[in-house]
C-alpha cells in the first residue's frame, strides 16, 4: 500500500493519525483560493518539496495530482517489493478527475493569449497525470485512467481485480490521486455543500464536506503469484460491486438505490453474508444528502438495528474526491490488520430517521471483513470488501 | 465464451446515425472538422435538450440508436471512454471562475463538467442501475472502456454492455493543441456507441475476440506484446486478413505502424486507415473498430479506406491497431 494525504506522507503516518484521532483538516495554506475561510485537508508539502522527496528536479509542468500519485505509487511498489521480480509486467490503474487543473486554472489566461510555455498543454489531462507515475517508477507495461469523480479510485481497484481475474495480469497497482484545485473547490462551493467548519459525517447537524487531497494505491496480486513468490499478503480483496444510482448528477436518491446495489453486488461477489461484515468505512462525506441516503442504504443491506460499526474517515483527510477510494482502501486495510474501527470525529447526535450512530469512541476489536464505500457524481457508486487471510 | 458486436451508431464528420460513410466517405478537407449534428428532437425532449451540451446530445443519440438496433433496453453495463470529457462545460466554468474572481458561479456548468457526466447521464436518461464507468486516458480511452466491457462479459458480471467513445473539440482546445503542435492531422470529434453481448443477434456485426493495451516505456517491444496477444488468442499473423491502423498522416508517429507491421508481416498485409475521414481525436480508435466490424459484416473493403499493403481479399479476421504518439498502444481483434 502507499498513501499521502493531510494525515502525512506514507501509510504509517495514516495509522498513527487514526489511532491518535488527529484530523489533518485545517486552515488553507497551499491552495491559492480567495475562499480562505474554508477548512481543507491539504498535503503539507509544496510541489517543490514533493519533487525533492521523489528525488527529481522541480518543473513547472508537473501537476500536483501527478506528483502525489507518483509518491504513493512508489511507496506501494516498494512496500510490495515489486521492483526486480515482475519483469515489468505490471498494470497501473489510476483514478483522477481534475487531472492537471491546478496548473490549467493558473495558466489558462496566459495560454489563450498565446504567451506561455506550451509544454504544459500536453500534461494537463487525466491520462498524463497517471503516466507521470509510470515515469517515476518504470515497472508498468499497461496503464489507464478511470474518471468516475469521487469513486474513481474504487473503480480502479475493480478494473485491476478484473485484470487479475481474467488472467491478463498477475500484479496490478490500483488507486487514485487528486489535488485540491480552485476549480472543484468553487464547484462544490457553488453547490453549497462545503462546511465552513469541520465536517461532521453522520451527525444530525452535518452541514457539508471539507475537501481534501492526496493519493492512495494498493498492489493487487493473484493468488497463484503470491504463492509462487512466497508472499504473505496484507489481506484478500474478497469482493466488489459497482452500480449506478441513475437519479441525479449530484444528488443521491432518497432510498440510496445505487449505494444499496453496489453493496449488495460486493457482498454477492464475496460470498459473504451481511452479518460477516465487521466494519464499514462509509463514503460519509458529511453532506445532508449523502449521509442520509447512504445511511438508508446501509439499513436496507444490513437491516435496521443490525448495521455493523460504521465510520467515515473524511473527518481526518477531508474528501479527497478521486483519491478517496484509494486512501480509504488503505485505511480499511489498516483497520483490518490492526484491529480497530477508526473513530468518526465530530459526532454528537444521531441522524433523525436512522437506527445507527457512527463509531464515536475508541473501538479496538478483531475485524475479519471490512466494506468500503465510494460514491461519485452521476451516481457512480462502488463498494469493495477486504478480508483477513489468516 | 464468445462476445459479439451487436450494433453500432456514430455521429462524426459523416452523415449522422447512418452507415452511408462506409460506401461514400467524405474526407476531412481542413484541420478542424466538427461533427455533423443529428436531429436530436427524436431522442431528447426539448426541456432536457436545453440543459445538454452538444457532446451529451450526441452521446445520448448514438447510445439510444445502438441500443435500439441491438434490441437492448437495459444494458448491464454502460462504459464510456473520453479523452477530455465535457471540455466545453469545463472551459465555461473555468472562464467564469477566473473572470468573476471565484464568486457568483453557476453550479450547472460544474455539475456537467466531469468526465463521467456522459456515462452517468446516459444511465440516468435510460434509467439503468447497472455497472457504470468512464475512462480518460489519452489515445486509449475508448479501448480501456472496451477492455473493461470485455472483462465484465468474460467474468459473467454482465451479459451485455453499451460501450461509447465521446470527445468534442472546442475552438479553444483546437487553438491550444495547435500551439503545442499536438497532432499534425485533421482534428475531429467523436461519438460512437457499440452494444456488445455474449449472445449473437440476426444483425450482429462481428465477433469481438479480445482487446489489449500496452504502454511501451519498458523493455518489452511492441511487436513482442502483439505476438503474445495473438498467441493468447490462438491466432497466427498469417491468419490476419486486414489491419486497420490509426495512421493519421503525422510523420512523427506514422512510422511506428510500419515498423510494427513490417516486423510482424514480413510478406506484407492488407492495410486500412480511417482518420483521414473521421479526423484525429483521443477516442478516434472507435471509428477504426466501427470500420473493421462493418467490413466483416459487409464482406467488402471500400477503396477510400485502403492504405497500402497487399490488396485485401476475403476478411475473416481483422486486427485494429492504434498508436498514441508511439507510446500507448491498443490492439483489438475481431472476427467474422
């Protein structure tokens, strides 16, 4: 696994922050937006500092999404010891939506006047941000980019798993990367779904989300390859599901149809029963609409009063949009392996109409199966299930 | 298990939603070739049409047409490839944000700016709750979507899929690409929808045998990858009757097709091209698949598409090859 977010650079930093119940959301420091009042979850490094960590010279054409992606991909590849044992037959599937918008919004006016470095025009799209990570860690011979907004990384996990399931690849690095941009900060702001205080997922008083940024990747490997190489895997990707809410471009249906279907599909794929799920890492953005709709869907899947421990970790990282499915997969696996349910910060009062409250105090327990939800604009809903292998 | 291409529909530089381009293609006469719009009133109610940009209208029209031809109402998967997504809305929101200093922004443009707007709006329009995904990776965006659909069918996760390729070329982007010397070829737009499934229909175009993607930065050569791909499918180079290439006339990259094909076919092979008709775009390879599948159905190779090599004979197996700047490759294998 590899991860970078407001919680720090590297998987270990994420585990520490979650156990210490320390949020990375705070005052805007790096994003040059006029909306300084909005709390955000920023990676605490400038682009130049990320380049330094990567050991490459800074170049204005590098986009932040590409840099963060390269950082987390490299960590994942190193942690799995891939270099030197795969003959370069590894796929990289990455999710992003804003791509190089951080640079586009800074340079657009100059571009139109025709008076600036045109090299950037070739690096602003989604695909090029993924290929940047390939350049930094050249072990990949297939790479593609998924763009389903906030479920992009979860769908990258699904595509990578299908590459393995169909025998095309033994190893796939999957996840997503997304930097903060004025573009989507203002987009979410225009939809009036940004909380001006700290977000409060699954709280009755929740008033919106805080945006975050980062990248998170997993290394998936086939059972045969794991056995052949004598590798002890972190966990098993037990099942996955993708469904479309087909309701509205930005709002979720009242009965959480897409969320319900994606969780049901993941359960069916895994062969597990609802009662086998020990913890749900919810999408839980903190918007009034999402958390109620997701909550209703959870009750439909598990039964009212029988919903397993649920928490949203977006109160730690902010909503890292396209990267969230990757970062939250890392968090789900950390929870699974370390036996704890991350505490849902800032919770005070149960949502009226729901039968469950999120995990609100320290919860150490053995987990066998964890379900992680990622839902995106357009009702692009996906769920993945991770299970212990011992 | 077999996979069939059961229908296809296109809106492009050619007559929209029509197969007449096959017999009577019109070549791109300039560097910027926008698509010929269809009559969208047949597909979208006027109130809904006002909220949709041209790209979305094209996507809905080709999707509905392809589904109708295939007799499918609720596809198990809707998967789109798009290099740039809804770039017109993205530009409008960006311009408005810059001009208004991050204030007074209309959410509608933002809502409809994401790449997945297309696939998800098609799903919402049709009421499809099935699998839904979107790929945005340069010149292999469409083939990534196609590969996803093939894997979904191979694993039994769906029985059919609507697979689309959708890109628009705005005046701003045409200008930016010109500044960057991006493509030395006519710039086109793309909207092609295919319905594929594991059951054949009386109107099936062809079999879809397999898809592969290859990023050629490492040690493996393109030819090795292609040979491995053919071998996996039990097909020898001699069995390939025709290669549909993505040659676009850009001298910087067209040679990479020659190197590959001369290496794989020492005695030559029949070759077709299509980008001189449809223009170049990130998702243009979808037109290559469209051409190849129509050649298999019709049993003829129209003269305007023939591009050197041997004279084509009877076509039973066709390989579609695209090289995005000699770096990202795609191979699609189709059969009669």
